[in-house]
C-alpha cells in the first residue's frame, strides 16, 4: 500500500469539498479548484477528512494512489493557504517591474520582455530584482515560475540570469591565460 496514499487529508474550517462524478471540487476562502480524477480510485469524503482508496491492486491503481492523494492535498492547501514561489534576478542592469497582470523584465536583451501572467497568478517585485509569485494552483504556479526562469536561465560563468530563491548554481572556472 502506498505510504503517501493511505494518509488522510485534513480539511480545514471554511473549506468545502464535493464530488460530481469523476470531478472533485474544492472551495475555500482563497478560491475554487476542480480536477477530474481517475476512475480507478475512490474518494471518501468525511466531515473533516478525505481518504483516497484503491478499488483494486492493478499496477495503474497502485501508481496513481499516492499521486492523486498529493494532488488533492495540494488543492485543499491551495484554497485555504495558497502557495508562494520566489525568483531572484542577478546581473548588471537586470530588473523586473510588475504592472497588474504583466511582468516587465529587462534581462540583457535588446528589448524588454513583457510576460503576461496566467489567470490566478499574482506577482509582486521587491527591490527590482526579487519576484514573488502567489496563487492557489501549485501546478500552475510552478509552471509560471519555470517559464519566467526560462526567459534568461542562469549562466554558469558569472551567475547572471533568473534563478529560484535559494537555488545553488555550480560555477565553472573561466579560461586561464597560458604563457608561451
């Protein structure tokens, strides 16, 4: 049995969970999330907990058990607390600016990059080089952070570019001069 899948998911106060066929809907103070779940698993809704159980011991059911439990847990946590992700920009002249749902990035290109944030993700910029992303959908938040990072990935020689907060980049040694 899956160690992750057998754990119950606690439902905090103010969060409502409902099943409509294969679609699980979670409503909370921060918003609403819905996801279609595979039919090889059963979702048991109790008053203050959610249990994910397998119908059989097939390979597909066993492989999806822990995954579905983690996805449902992230939905419950997202609508109650929300998720945050931070990015750091390093480089001379590199900076960011947030305007409503557009992130204006100057990352060393000949033109500024205007990155449109998806629905449900908000951004704030601290000291022109730290971007804080917030949202209720962990999957969308991570994908958005990865897309912003992909605009100018960190290069290994000087460490210039966009990185996740706290990410360690292995630096390479530069060329050394040789005497002939």
